[in-house]
């Protein structure tokens, strides 16, 4: 049974605040899931380069804003370097190819 204290903790927050909090938790999970070498490095799903964990973003293949129904879908979110995720807008062509390889 959920305690009244827990309900009050979340009742004071807006929907947007709760969604943002959930997104942070999901992103942290993805970074840990996709980490290698004792959780200190990762391989970018787009460019395939080894990068240190602090350069890892949780990249969405289908964007959060355009496809809100898959915002928290773990099959849609993968470790992506900052360069690919932010500066190359997901670098989607190699990302797609690597997603297909990953799911075989």
C-alpha cells in the first residue's frame, strides 16, 4: 500500500516535473546498461567509437518530442556520444545499421 507521505511528495509536482524526473532515471539506467569495462566506457551506437562514460548521452532513435509514445521505451534509447547525439542530430543512418546488428 502506498503511504500518504509518498502521495503528497508527488502530488505537489506538475506533470512536466514528473516526466523530467522519470526521464533522468531512464537516461541513467541506459547509461549503466550500455556501459562496458567496469562501467567506465561505452561504445556509441551511431559512430561505434569507444568513449568515456562522461561523454555518454541517452540517445533516442525516434525523438522524444515527435514520438512521445516511445519516450521511455528502452528499445528506442541507446548510449550515444555527445558528438553524434547533439551535433549530428542522432547520426541516424549509422545508428539504424548498428541497431539492426545489435538486435540480431
